[in-house]
């Protein structure tokens, strides 16, 4: 088993900010890294807002909120990314992830664990490009990370059992439910969820239902969020990329063909909540 006292989260978007918040809330020292200082500013505000919600709901006290914030250090300098665990939550591109891990592997201890929050890229494909493939693992959180309980722990071929056990224990300390799975296209959740998104968009594209109707119907049956609201939250670019990766990895089955409706939204820069417009306007 490995000891995790310090966690570095690379990427200060919605997902990275959420992971930083839950990491600090479970008592870890946190380094929040992003090359963009403006993203770091927004991340700080987002975490502050998320913690204030916890205070308002009497889940933590105001002094506890301050303690959590004090455990997070924000930096745009990659040389400060030295920790027991590095979690990347950056752009969904294999080359970007492998390049980041290579850079940080040269700075960190041979005992440092590297975790990718990828939702669809092969963990094996990333691991084989790294100097210590046994210490790479998938750690797939779901949006919003402070709320969603599930974390998929993706075991690559060379991932050490001790690494998987360490990450599973950490997830439990975060109040999460860890589920271990082998590396496969879409892992578990994104593989199962593709029809939820794709069939919804097919209904709308065919003129059989509106976006609002589909969301309302699914929410009335017990889903916390309809497919269109969920895609807007995740980011249409990310969701579309996942659909493409899963579709190609499984041999381009017709039933999983990415939706032109979503493709056009991405091309127009309408990516959801983060841009102010997606399937809905914010």
C-alpha cells in the first residue's frame, strides 16, 4: 500500500475543481494546477462556492470551510506539481495526458501514483508511454465530483494491485463508492450511458420530441437529470469525444454512431454550461 498525504490535481475546470474540493475535504494537502491563471481564479471561486453550500446546509462549519480552503494551493507552475498522487483532469487527448505525466514523472518520487480521470481513452495506451506503467491507474470521477458518489477505478494491464487498493481506500475516505473495472472502451458507465444520450438526440433529430420533453420525461421517471441537461453539464465537446472514441474502439457499430446534432453544436462552440449555451441557454 502507498501513503497519500498530498494530492495534485492537474486541470482547474469543473471536474478538476470538484476533485480538488473533495480531496481537501478528506484532509489531504492539495495542489491545484492549471497553466491558465484565469482558470485557477475561477476554480478558487467555484470551490469557495461549493464549500459555502456545505456551510449553508450545516454539513460543515465556517471554520471547517476555512481549513479546507487553506489546504489547497493554486499554481500555474508545473514544477510545483510534486505530490504522492497526481490526478489529471485535462483535455481528453491521449498525447496531452501522456506528455503531462512524463513531465511530472521526472519531477516526482518513484513512489508517486499517477491517475487519469479520462472517461474513454485507453488507460493501457497511456500507461505504455510512461516510465512507471505499474503506477498508473484510471480514477474516473463523475460531474459534479463533490456530489456524485461513484468513482470508476480502471486497472490497466500493468497497474499494481497495491495502487488499486490505495486508490480504493482513498475513494472511501472521500466518501465515494469505488468500483474496480478492467480497461475497456467506455469502461462501465460511459459504455452503458451511450444509448441514453444517443437515443435522446435521435428522438429530437427525428422530430419525435423536443429537448425539453425528453428531459422532463426522464426526470419524471427518477433520473436526477435528463440527457440534454446532463450533456450540457459535462460539456458537449467532452461527451461527443467520448462517443467517438467508444464508437471507433468497438468497430463503428451503427447503434453507437455519434450524433450530427451534437457534432454541429460542438462545431458552433456551443458546449454547454461552460460556454453559456449548449442545448439550453445559461
